[in-house]
């Protein structure tokens, strides 16, 4: 050896011998307290050997160097590698225990020294470390608990202090929400009278404080069935969702969803001992929540946003998520106890004074719920019961037999030359004092209900259309002097004319009334819907030229008017969407399709509405083969299965879509992942 230290091993020696010599060199450096040099020697040796016993020793020795240099992360890592090779390496276990203790990971350090004490129970050093860590862990738990309790108390004091400034209130509210989402924090809030303090926040009626309390409760109730049952705040929570505040309604909806998930799912808290045998029956609680939500649907005290969130909760939690599950008792309960309430929501007419508070989405959400409930039924008797409830609800609100009897009396007293006279007679009887205004409101609600069901379970809606007098009442209401009646009737006719037989009935008996409404009304909402109704009737024959309902050229005129409405920027987006819907029907016609493609402003206007429901028109107007610059003309008559001498060849180039921004519009309708 030299004065500077041990000599380096010869490179000619085998690798294993070099590794062993480097280990000895490292040991000498360690004894000289040159820990960096020792670490370097051990690291070089690790690269030269694959012997597991030697590897474990090298990692264990390098861990000791790490402890001396206070590199506790590296020390813990090296000790773990030694333990991976030999799980009973007591030196590596103890060195990892020391490193973890310095890193503050007392629980893991305690496990390591506990293993050491098991392997060498007479080692006093291990026993002393075990006692010290146990004491430290208990002290840490007490400190954390005291700290959390103090934080909770301080936050509530700030929130309940009327003199607290806005910044402190916001910070305290956010901290409380975060604490409520943590298991330990939520438990401390619950154990330290936090629920009573949260109820005080709810009673303050200050939106920002109520919102913080609701979100904190949501975190506390998530995955913890015992807390949910202890709270028992369902009625008060539903009342909070009724307010005219969209953010509040959404927060309360999330809280109710957390409660429902906790009651119907598994409790994430680990139980021990006898508690494992205790299974709480939550069906009664879930039924109570469902009952409250159904009551909210028909309460005038509930805001439109609150009603929407109640419908969202019912849509998500009542029907089965997996039809393979046989138990559909929730759906049966809602059908028996709440279907009439849902039908009442579907049948609401915003323009009538008796209408419940609604949003633009309320009736559609109710239609979706009806559709889901109907699909969740398991057998024909259940579906028949569902249909009978709907029929009874509609029949009670429509004085159908009275209308038909009065109409038959008129028919017997005079010669009827056409079917139109029959319905004009019904119209006269309905709107010249035979019904009082309250009865007419019920008739309008009934037709609106049928219209909503047609947007849900269509088969059921089509059966309801077959009831005596329903189609007649739709046509009759078109002649009402009240705009609300006309609006409901026209929309109902649009939804009812999907089947060719219904469309033929309307064309035979009511198309003259639709044309009259379109010419005379000054209400743009009614005018555009009437136009869509005529468009749908005009396309009732589909792509078969032989089944066209109107004279040749009529569909082109209707399409031209739809494009005119579509391009009118002064009209609101919702109304312009009806124009797009009309074009969706008319573009089954190849001539209309070609005219639309060549109308650049109309294409651009439709692409601007791409975020709305215009995908069907996209599909139909671009359902043409791409005709390149040198491609021959496309035989559209063959492509669309059309028959007729007027349509032989037409040349169309879908590249016009690309030029006017179809890809951007398509992205909004159906974005790629």
C-alpha cells in the first residue's frame, strides 16, 4: 500500500476478484471515515459482480455510508436492494429503519425494527429502538390530531364570524372543503361537532358559505355509509337544490349523488371485528331520497335548475346499469309512484300561466327518463301497466269523447264533402265556448305530453297516437287563436309524422291549417316550426319518388325558405336550429341536396351551428360520391334509389364542403379522441 491509501486492484484479475478487492478497499476507507471514497469503491464493485451474496453486502455497506453522510434517501434505497436479495438481512433491515426514521416515515421504520426484534429478540438495541419509535408515533398522532382539530375549529370560527373579511372567508371555506375530502380530516370534522357547525353555515343563507358547507358534506359522505345515515339531511338538502342558483343546484346534486353512492355501494372504510357482521339495510333510505326527488318534479317552489338536477339524479340512479341484473324494483317503484309526476313535467307548456319553472332542457330530460324507465321494464305486463298509466293520464286531460260526440252531431245535421270539414267542425266546437279555458289548458298539456313521449320511447308514443281523438285534437289545436296552442300542436305534429301512415293522415286533414298558420302568424317560433312540419310531411315518402306527398317543386320551395331562415343572423340560434332540422328532412331529395351544396352562405351558416344538432343534415348532403375534376357525372337516380323521368344525371362535387369549413364544423359535432 501507498501513503495515500490501499492500492488499486490489477485489471488483469478476474472481475469477481476485482469486486472483492474493491469491497475490502471500501471497508478500509470506511474505517478511515472517508465515506465518499468508500461509497465510490462499493459502487465500482457493484458493476463488476453478479454474485447475490456479494451484491447484498455491497448494497448494505453503501447504505451504511449513506447514513454517515446523512444521505438518507440513498441509504434507504440501498438497504432495500439488499433486503430484496436477502429478506432476513438484519443489518440491512436496521439500516433502512434508521434511514426511514430520519426521513420521518416512522410507521415504516417501526415495521423494519419490529422484524429485527423478531429475528434477534435479545438484542437490546433493537428493543430500545422499538420503544422509542412507538412513543414517537403516538406523539405524532396526537400532534396531527390536535393540529387538525385546531384547524377545523379556527376555520369554523372564521366562517361563522360576521366580521370576517372576504379573503379570510374564501380561504377558510376552501380549506374546509379540502379537509372534508380527506379521510382523516373528514373524521375530525365529524367527531368534533363539525356537522352541527356545517348546519349553522347552511342556515346563514349566504351563498358562498352554503356552497362551502355543501361541498364539505359531499366530501365527508363520499364512501362512508355510517356518516350518511347519521346526518339524515335529505329533506333539507333537497330544499337547497330548489334555489334559483345553477352552481348551488349542481353542488347539492353532487352531494346527493355521493349519498346515494355510499348507501348503494360499498363502504370504503375498513371494519374490524364484530362490525363486519353488521349489514345495514339502506333500501328505505334510497326510497326516501327517490320520493323526495319525485316530489321536487311537480313543486312550484323548485327552480328550473333544481328540477333539471332532480331529473339527472333519477336518470342516473333509478334504471339498472346492467340489464343482466334481474332486480328492477327501483324502476317499478318510480313507475307506480312517480310516472304521473314525470308526465306532468313532460306536458308543461312554458307559455301557459300554470307552467312550472323550467329550463330549455327540462322537458327533454324528462323524456329521457321516461325512455330509460320504459327500457328498464322486464316483461309485457310491466310495459302494459306503464302504457295504461300514460293513457289514463292523457285521457283525463282530454275531453275526447265530448269532442267526438259533438262532431258527430254536426256531421249528422249536414253533408260532409271532405275530411277537412270534420276537423273544422271540431275546431269550431272547441273554440266557441264548448270548453272553458281551464279545460283547454288540460288538452294542450295532454298533447304536449304525447309530444314528449314521442321524443322518448317512440313505440309507446306511437301507441298513444292511436288513441281515439289524439291525432284529431292535434290538428284541431292548429286552428286555435292562442299562439301557445298552435306552438304545441305544430311541434306535436312534427314528432307524430315520423310514420308514413300518421303523415298521410295529417296531410289529408291538417296540411291546409299548417299552410294557413304559416301565412298568417307573426310569431317567428310558430312560423319556423310550421315550416319544419311542412318539410317533414313533404319528405314523408323518403327517397322513393313514387311516394312523394306534395307536388313537384314544393320541396325545393320549402328548402329555399329554410335556407333563408338559416342565413338570417338576426334570428336566435335555437330558432335557426329548427331550419336546419327542416333541411335534414328535405335533403333526402337530390334536387334539394344539390341546391343546398351550391348555396355557399347557407353552408357557412350551418357550419356555424355545428355545435347544435345538425349532424343529420351533414350526413345527407354529403352522402354523394366524390366527383373529381375528371370524374364522370354521378347517376343520382340509381344512387338514391329514385324513380322518375325528371331526374337522370346530376354532377355534384362534395369538395365544396371542404372549402367552406366542413371539417371544423364536423369537429364540433363529433370530435376525435
